[in-house]
C-alpha cells in the first residue's frame, strides 16, 4: 500500500467504486484541494479504480491504492471455493436460476462472507492509519467493496458522508430488477425459495413495485451482508444504510428522501457540487456554444441539440443488441432534424458501441462532459436521467424518451419537459421544438425559481467544505473553523 504524504490539514477520505462514482468523487476531491483547508485522499479499492491514480497525480490529489492488498486478501481467504466459483462466473451470468438455486446460494453466501471480511480487514487497517475526519462514499446501499468500507468506518467512529446526490426514486431502482428471478417474490417467476425466507426476516428489503414484489438483492447476498452488520436497513433509498449524513441540494428531493424513511437529521443542505461546474458554463453559455461548434467542426445552424444517450444495456435493463436497435430510431430522427446534434455518453458506456449509430445518422459523439456543454443547448434529449434537472435549471426544454413508461417527479407534469414513447412521437416533437423561436415564459419563470431554490450559485463546494470542517474533532480544529454538527446515529 502506498501511503499518502503527511499534511497538517484535516483529512477526508473519498471512496469511488466505479466509473460513475469516480467522476463525482474526483470532482469533490479537486474542489476540496482547491479550498486549501482540507486534505482529500482518494482510496482506490479495485484494479479499475487503481487505473485512475495517474489522473489523481496530475491534479495533485493524494491516493491510497488498496487494490492489490484487497485482491490478495480475497484470494487468500477464498481458498478452493473462490477458485471454483470464479470459473463458474460466466455460467452464473447466463443462467440466473442456476446461479441462485439453494445449493449454489449457500456456497455463494459463504464465499461472499469471506470476501466481505477480507475487505473489512484491509479497509479498517487503512482507515485506522489514515485517521480521516470523515469518509465520503458513493452510497450506503452498495455491495462489495463499499459495504465493508462503510462498516470499517462506522466501527472506527469515523463520520460517513453519503455523496451520491441521487434522487429518491425507488421505482427506477426496481426497474433494473424486473425479469430476474433472483430478485423476485412473485410465484409466477418461480424465484428461489430462499427469497421468501429473506423477505420474511428482512421486510424492509422488499419493495412492492408495479411489476411485482421484489428484493433489493438476491437472498444469499442479503444474508451475507446481514451476518456481518453490513446490510442497509432500507436499501431502496440512499441514506437508509450506514451513512451518518446525506448531502442534499433540493428541497423537493429532500422531502422525497424523508417520505421514503430517511431520518431528517441525516440530510445536509449544501447544494450539488456538480452544479458549480454547470453554473460556470451557464454564465458563459454563448461563448461555450461557439467553442463547441468550432471544436466539433459543426456548421452554423440555428439550433443545437444535446442528446444524453441512454445506458439501459450498461445498467442491465436489457441486452446491448436490443438497446442499440432501439437507439437507432432516435439517432436517425436526430440526424434528420436539421439541427446540430451532440451526443453525450454515460461514463459506463463505450464509445465504440455507439459510434456506428452516430456515423450513420450524422450525430456527433462529444468528448466533453455533459455539464461542460449542456447550458449551450437549445434542446435536451434524455431517457429517465437525473440530468434533466440540469436542463430545467438552465431553462432548456427537454424531450424525454419514455419508452419504458416509467415517470418520476422530474418528468411527470413538469414544465418544459415533454414525454414521448416511440421514435415516431419523438420525431414529431423534435420537429416542433426545432421550429420554435421562443421558449415558454412560464417555463423560464419555473427555471428561475428552481435556480433560487437549489442554491444554483457556484458555491456548493464552499458549503461542503464548511460542513466537513465541522466534522473535525475540536482538538484538531482551529479557532476560526465551524463546530461539528451533531452526529447522526448509524443504522
């Protein structure tokens, strides 16, 4: 393990687990570094995350790479069972019922329990040495390696800050579990019998979705987490697990978290740091637009459309072949619209999967991050993406691809957001929006209200820094630093 250099500043450890959380936490680390009052340290737990060490070095962000130590401990504790199960991973991925039948579930329970204990030992040792004032995680309902990290922090008395900045939207989480027997509690799906035992013992792991009752995790995984005190009490909402604080940026979403059972004492109103970047671009939207047109050699056309490409296949909602075939119709409509179109890929998406569609339709896949470009658009197109909120803040009309027919509060009955279900409906809506020369004044007033309600002022990073400084023990705080907020009880 490579130790971080010494610093007299209070330390905050950030723990990304995948590409999506990496983007959020890396931005936070850069913001904290720039504030010069907190020492951010990125803990890299997996080989994938270890690959980002160079980016951290470039930005002078300290790292502790635990990927090798974690892999070694998992291999050592797994023994023959781990070796056998590893060889069966591809089979399990193809055959859900085999992977979750009772004999296999029991073996996977034992293996996962060993894995979690190994991870816990590695993380607890690292945190005890680092002694951070707080840790920031991408959520508190995650599986390996986050669950073991949160438990280690909790056992050491280190405040846990949930920096997921997500939506209180259980229906969306449920959608990705529909059709998989390992989650189901409906007899017609012939789920594993162990699911019913888990539902009986852990009723808060159950969600009554429109598609039927289901578990958040397969039964064997639920039992493994529970046996080590790592199970989220209410996994259907961020904040229902071991986190002490959940960073918030929206009064309406705050109430949504409370309605789903998150204690109000956990919620901390700081604004969303990703909106700081968005705000900076919003203030220079004409300049950014000109730079985008030049960077991508786009012609001078009246309208610019930005398309946030859905990532259904990457999130396991469907297979890649059917996903790309569905996307074909939307790409073609965009290419025929007469507008300049820039398509933004999700961090989990691979450019090579979508480049043929873009090339065939005349759509440009952009390299810029969505927040760096969105305010320059005249129209935003997405599918069940939380980034629709960014468009609403910036006063940009949105066409929402609702082919799954699932709406949350960001899309249903919202000014400036039009929901369409088919490529034909989308083509008609697109033509109508491209022809418009003005934006509905009522939508613009709503956007102005949202900007005020959501602290859209470019100062979220400052508020987060003040909050984190308040977690520093009194003995380590300077006189001008804020007092620590009352610690919320863990679950």
